[in-house]
């Protein structure tokens, strides 16, 4: 009898302990996770060197005034290095000098004491083929600022946005244009894939060529009107890279009102980024000659040509040309970025 009572007491104790542990285990599971430490309400962004030597005014809080982004303060004054939350380095200027731990002439300020919480951002809008050797920059950067969708801070050349309500564009595309195809090119290399496409295409159809390569440069105010006189524009990228769709599509073709003939990433990438149904992809055709036949056919058929402009009824294109707007995007993305990240192999990310 005594033994049976002892067993019952032991069983009761175990059940009570299990209930206790289950209760507090579930409580711990359901309890909200400890929130991450708050990010700075005000971010200071230091641009180390202006891209391509062209500077913009940073007076008067441009992020707030121009883009309605608050708490984002831009500076190009290097004396603010010790207090900057993020320091941005544009890659084109980095290539003029390699990192050095002792030389103040280095393209990176490795001679200055870097605050532990400060993040360095690598910024480039160029495809990998134009970046050169990135190995010397491994281990320095915490952020990527690039046209790539998977960049920490994506800054595309352009994007498709819904039109504001009541702002439909129902105007039909202009007919009876004075040329079939145009192309603006300054840096022509005969070995590039786009050069081969151009050479074969011009044997089949007339192509109006402008730019430094043919000594027919167009002033800024002439660019879009000139392209707009043509049915199609060759938006041929100089290389094929992940998400690399440049101003050739966004500004030159779509901005001018011509149908872009594209070469670069896959059709799937263009469909994800560009207005759907707005472009003709070179790789959709078995040959350049078949592409030429299609261009002639579409240009002669008003209904077929008009289909490439239907997207304008509901959407429009936004282009990014001001480096200040690109820098302000760092503040927009900053709260969602991981606290600790270092690019130990920058080229591996850039080239994938």
C-alpha cells in the first residue's frame, strides 16, 4: 500500500513538472522576440568622390526637399568622415588608386581611423566587364549600391510605375516617322555582340547612327527628338550582365517614344523590369535577318506597332539621373539592412 501511494505521488509530481515546463516553454515560444536595436533616426551619408567629377549642390536638405525623404543628410565634405554613418565610394574613381594602409593618396581613406559602426558602401552602375580587378577591395565594404535588384541598395537606371489616376496616356504612337531604326553609340567595339548585330542588321534595313563613334554627336536637347523620329531604337547593351538595363532603354528609347530593340539580359529580366509588351528582344529571332523582317512588318502595320505602346495607358517610366536621389535611397533601405555584413569577395557578388 505504501509503495502504491509513493508511486502515485511520484507520478503526480512528474505531471506537475511537465505542465509547468510546457506552460513556460510555450510562453517563451510565443513571447515576442527581443526587437533589434533602434537604427539612427537621422542618417549622415558622406560621398567620398562625386561620380565622374560632376557635383551637385547638397545645400538645404535635398533628400527632404526634392524626394520627401526625411532624416537623411548628404555631405561631400571629407572632414565629416569621423561622424558619418555611411561613406559611399563610387567605383569609377576607386580605380584611380588601390587601397593602401599607409598612403593618404589611396582611393580609400585607410589612413583615417574608421568608427566601428560606420558602414562603407560600394557604388557602381557599370556592368562587371567595366569594373576591372575588385580583389583589392575585399573586406572593406558593408553595402552594395547598384542597378542589381539584389543589391543592398538598388538604384536602377529606371523603372516602371503606375500612372496617377486621371493621367492616362491614350495618344496613339506617331505614324509616318522619317526613319526606321536609330542607334546612338560612342564607344563602339567590333568584338562586342551588339556590334555584330548592328553590322548584320544594317545590311537588311536602314539604320541612322549617331554619337562620337561616327562623329555625329547629339546635344542633350537633340537626343530624344532625334530618336523620336524613328520607329525603333537599338537599346543594345555593351555586355550581358545580371539586371543590367541601362539608360539606352529607359531614357533613349522609351523616353523618346520609340520601340526599343533590346539586347542584354534575358527576356524574363526585361519583362520583370521594363513595361510588359514594350520591347522587341533580339534573341526572340532565329537570325538578325528575321528580326529585320519583323521590324519592317511592324512599322508598316499601325495596329501591330500600336501594341507596343499599350502599357502607356496605365503605366509610365521613371528615370534616375540625379546622383542625389540615388544617395537618398540609402536612407530608405537602411532600416531593412543587416547589422553586420562584409563583402569579403566583392567580385563574386558583382559577377554572379
